[in-house]
C-alpha cells in the first residue's frame, strides 16, 4: 500500500495500533481520533478492512459469537505498523515545513498538538 494514506485508512491503522478491535469499536475510535470529523459507515469500514487484510497490513485477531452474531477482532500486522510509521513521519515533516513557513509570515496560536 502506497503513501500518502487516505485519512480514514490512516485512522483505522492508528486505532488498531492501540489494541485489537471489532468493527463497532473501530467506528467509535476513528470518530474519537478525528474529533468527530470522520464517521465511518459499516460498509465503508468493512470494505477498508478487507483491503487492509488483503494487503497484509491488518490481520484477524479472533472471532467470537455475541448475541448470535459473529464479532471479528482485527489487529495491526507488522507491515501495517511499518506503513503507519512511514506515513506518520511523512506527515510530521510536512507539518514542520508548513509551521516554519507560517511562522515567517504570522504568529501561530499555541495548540495542544504542539505546532507552535
């Protein structure tokens, strides 16, 4: 899988970097990580997970039956961690470059993410 990753894919991988999760947990965690900007629909999530599993970036951790329904847990596979690390570093360098240029032309507000 090539970088740059689309934001939903980046957030799915980020969510799975914390711990294995099932679909509903991933939907909630992606919404939390994006401050509510990204709201994944189940069809979109499972299509993305199928592609990530096929690419070897995500793996099925386990399956269980809950209330008569199959619940599948996914985990970040080692290649997925590597792709996430490369993409994170690429984004960090871009933020540093933009921050340096913006500082030259305007004062930047102090943000909790530590940009300024």
